C-alpha cells in the first residue's frame, strides 16, 4: 500500500513592510510585515494573527504566543531557549535555519508546514492536529506527539533522539528517512511506515514492548 505524501502549498510573494513587534497588543492582526533583527523576549503575542509575514533573526525567549495564528508566513533564523505557542494555528508556514531549545505547540493545529534545517531540543506536539507537515534536515533531541493526530507527515533526513507516540493517531506518516534512537510507547506507531532496516534496529524495543524475552 502506497503512502500519501504531504501536500504543501506555495508561500505567496508579497511586499513586506518593516514592523516593530514590540508594540503588539493581544489579539492584533498583522499583515505583510517584516519583523527582523529584534529581541521579543517576554512580549505577549496571545491570540495575535500573523498573515504573509516574515520573522527573521529574532529571539522569542519567554514570549507568550498562546493561541497565535500564523498563516502564509516564514520564520527564519529564530534563536530562542523556548518558543511557547500552545493552542496555536500554523497554516502554510516555513520554520527554517533556527535553533530552539523547546518548541511548545501542544494542543494546536498545523497545516502545510515545513520545518527545515533546524536544531531543536524538545518539540512538544502533544494533542496537536498536524496535517501535511515535513521535517527536513533537522536534529531534534525529543519529539513528543503523544495523543496527537498526524496525517501525511514526513521526516526527510532528520534525526530524533527520543520519540514519544503515546496514544498518537497516525495516518500516512512516513518515518523511512528518520534516524531515531528510542521510541516510547511503541503501540502508537500504528499507521506509520518504516523500513525493514529500521524495524531491525528497533527489534529490541519492540520485544520489550510486547513482553518478549530475547536471549
């Protein structure tokens, strides 16, 4: 049975105007803005909407992005110990060339998203509804998709040290180009596709999960 690949939309080409995001208020709608070379540590972006924007070379340490809506936008060279964006909505978004200690997207939604060339500590997608998502050329210490619903999600040349799939619902999830050391709650892998080589590499973990002694 063939696996369906993610369906990724093109980003629109739009003229962007420089924008000082320090003045953002909760619930603001920002369009066609370039937010660049700035420190937004501690800024409250709660329920803010970003449409056709670029966020470049910006720190978001301890900024509150709860409920933020990001549409047709790009985040490039973001460097932060933590990006806190629970219950957020990302639609047609690119996150590129970034170093983030903890990326908290739990309880949110992702559609047509590419995360590429990033070094990430914890990526928390627990409870997230992710559809048409690609992780490309990323290094991730811990990926938590517990109780998440993933549809047409692919990993391309990506390394994950620890993957937690507790009670995840996976459909057309392509793990064949994922290098993973440890998978927790292996029963949650149902619906994913792996290679025979990966299956052999995870054999000991599968045996432990099933209570099988291998001697």
